C-alpha cells in the first residue's frame, strides 16, 4: 500500500453558546516538522498519471505520535478521533485512462489521497 503522509487528531466540542466547533491537529508528519499543530509543507507527489503508478519514495511506511489536548475543559462535551492520511496515489480515473487508452476531460481528478479514520472517543462531563 501507499506510505503515510501524516496523522491527525480531529477534536470537536460545544462552545459556550452550544455551537459545534472543530479543530484538526497534525500530530505526526512524514519527512517534515510540525509547526503550530500543522505539517510544515506538503509531503509531495510521486504519481505518474500517464502510467497510473506511484512510488513510496515519500512518506513513511509507519508513523506514530502522541498528543495531549492543551485546551481540554472537563466541563464541556467533546469528541476526538484520529485520521491517517496517505501519500497521493492514482485515482480510478487514471487507471481507466491508461487501461482504455482514453483522455479524461479537462479538470478530471487523476490522483487521490486516501484516509483512514478511527472510532471517536466521546467525552461527557460528570
């Protein structure tokens, strides 16, 4: 499979007015630093659209991290889940274009960045 680009934590909570808020925090980034909760730059792209191939020359085969919520408020409901972002790979449109020898219409997405999601953790006060 494709290498991993980054691991993110998604935090959702209810603010003082009862409105839902959400924040995405990068907790691990392949081949680059984290600055203010975000990866410093993009991982890159090795996709050869015409050949419908890619290489794992970027990203990491395994990636791990640790994160603690600096804004945790035990009096507020919240949820947390992790998502893992892979490096770009050919989209089905690139495979079809190569297999059938056709040209896709201009603007057709030819790459995809797949994601995996964990089950959420729901926090309820009290």
